[in-house]
């Protein structure tokens, strides 16, 4: 008896009727093959293969087969097959939960209904562009359509790697152009410092105990008590810190006290809380492992909040539920922030737009765009360029005045 073959390396056996070695295995492309390896050498004979010879030849047959550039077999693998395989690869690689959920959603909602059952080697560029057209016709934002096409591009690249297809039809497909701002409203949405103060004043700084509901006529017993609103104090400080630091909501919700460097007066971004999961990976490489300087006002607000909070240990969350110490619901934070904007009678913006408050204020103070990019954790400098119009432009005004000085003199 020879040494047992390792699991996954195929099965080599002797066919007694044919007096030959045969091998069964599964290729890297997922194909099941059954091939003759060679005749058996019997004791005292010189022809044929020994068991060791057969093992060596069988391994070479497997290697040669995997190196062959085989075209995909029509109908064998569909778009859904390739997408499922790619998402399984993402699981093995440890992709972020939010990214995996986005990919699953794009496949289920957009890709599968249109292309899911089609053979992966039969999809054309025209069909990909038709998918994009249909999504735009349904009212999807151009950015959402680009995201779907990017994921579809990855699906085909994965299929090519698996030898299920030979071409990527998304590579030459027309995509919606990237637009940084909405054409109908190109201006950034943010709060001025006066508006920020009004919003903070509209948020209660104490726990609110609502008045008991009046007993309805004919109803037995008192009305059920209305629980107090404990969100005011934590909402007030998280809004202030978001505007002063420019941190993303996920970075604030994942912030722990050990990440606040009181001596250096900086917040070290090391964790994000997205869709119920803590992750050390941010939106980009520039998002994680960065530190943000914090103004004196923010330092004082954090010190007051730490003394007030029941959760001030190094591993405790800075912005947690006041009663349980657990993570805040990001959607609820945004909802309550928008209500505070309405109560303060200022423009209603997203919580994320507080980053624009930080960016515009820093730009107006003459801060170099490169520094703003680092503070906001932008991977692309083009993203930070939206704040260039808020920088002081005395030199530009001086150049325009110089160019038209003679015209003014002639007019006089």
C-alpha cells in the first residue's frame, strides 16, 4: 500500500478490466475530469508504470490541465454563479461587512433580474449598457449605477480568472459620468457657525421627562408612562465634535476614550462602527491610522462629557447610549439631528454634511487643501477640491484689479 493521497489532489486507481491506471480530479476551473494515466507494470516486467511513476504522471497531467487556456463552456456557468463565487472569495479575504452587504444587494436587486441566468461567456457590452440605461430610467443616481457596473466588472474579471469566460464586456461599456455635485444644486450643504450654535441650543442638554398623557374617558387605569428622552446630552456633544473634527459618523460611533490623546490634543482614528459591526478598516487607507487635531472648544466639551458620562473607561465608547453604554443607532442620530435643524429653523442637512462645515471653515481660514485632505481622510485629492472655492482669494482679486486698472482710469 502506498501513501494515501492528500485530500483534494484527485483519485488515482487501477482499472482491473483495462489493466491501467486512471485518474479522477477536479480542475481549478471547476471541471471534473477522468483520464487514463497509463498501463500497469507487473512484477518481473519492464513495460508499464509503477505506482510511483503513475503518481508522478498523474500530478503532471493535473498541472498541464490547469495551465490550458480553456474557453468557457456555454451555459455551464452563469452570471449568478460567478457573482456567488466572487462573494465567497470576499468572505475568505475578510472584506468589510458593509461592502459584502452592498455586493449582495447589488446582485439581488439589479444584476440577477437582468443578467443572472445568462451564461457568463455570452453577455455582451450592449447588454451591460442596457442594464445601466434601465437603472437610470428607474431613477437611480448615476453614482449607484457606476457602483453596480464596477461590481459587475469585478464579476467578469473573477470569471476570467476561473476560466469561465475569456472577455469582460464591462471593460468597454459606457458608464454615467462622475459628478461631484448635483447639477440642480451645485452648492455644498453645510451649517455656518451661527447655524451650528442655533442647532446646539435647540438640543436639550438634560434628560427630558415628558408630561404624563391625560387619561382618556372610559379607559380603565392610568395611561402607560412615556419613557424619558435621554438622547439630548449625547446628541449635543456628538454634533459639536462632528463639526469641529470632520470625522465621519461611523468613526465617531466607533471612537473609544483610549483613542483621545489629551496631551497631544488629537483624536486617533482606529475604529469605525458600520452596520452593527466594529472594524479597523475605514472607507479608504487614508481613513484609518490617521489622527485629527482637536480645537480647544472640542477638548473642553469632551472633558465635560467624560465627567458626565457613566462610561469613561479607556475601552468604553465615547458616544454611547447613556443608559446601556452600547453603540448608538446611526440612523436615529441622523433623524434626531435633522429634527434639531428644524427646531432651530435652519436648513435641514444630513449628519454627514457636518464634514462640509469642517471643510468650509478650514478652507475659509486659509488652510492648505492638502492638510484638509489628510484631516478628512480623503483618498483622492480631487474630492477635497470642492473646498477650494471657500478659500480666501485676495491675491486673485488683486490680479483682476491689476488687469482692469487701465479700464477704470479711462472710464474716469
